[in-house]
C-alpha cells in the first residue's frame, strides 16, 4: 500500500513522542500490506474500527491516540485523514 499524509504523522510524533514507536511500526506495516478489502485489514488489526467500506480508525498507544485513514483498496492507497488524542477523537465527525 502507498501511505499518503506522512507529514501529518511526522509532526504528530514530534508533538507526542510516546506515539513514535507505534506509528513507525504501523507506517511500515501499511507500506508492506496488500489488503484487498476491509476484512483482510480487520484480520490483522482486530481492534481497528472499520467505518463503511473505506475508513478505518486505528488505536495508537493502547488507545490513547487515534489515527483515521481512508483506504482505496483497488489502487492500494492509504490516506491519512486525522490523528489525535482519544479526547480529540470523540469530537471528530466521521461519516460513512
């Protein structure tokens, strides 16, 4: 998969250094993944929240932070939408 929006993640890791290890690992896994659909992703990340056919919320640092991505499976693109603390996540308006 191709990960778009790495600068957002880079900046977030600078602001929240506790996320660096988890985000670095997730970035590497995304770039090596070949998910064909949400079910394949969910089998690898059972704690991820699948919203509709394309949106996914990953838990970062034992659920203290959340990463929202949108995935276009047929062209293998994962686009970072938002990242934030769990408290910020509660205010996000995520539509299917």
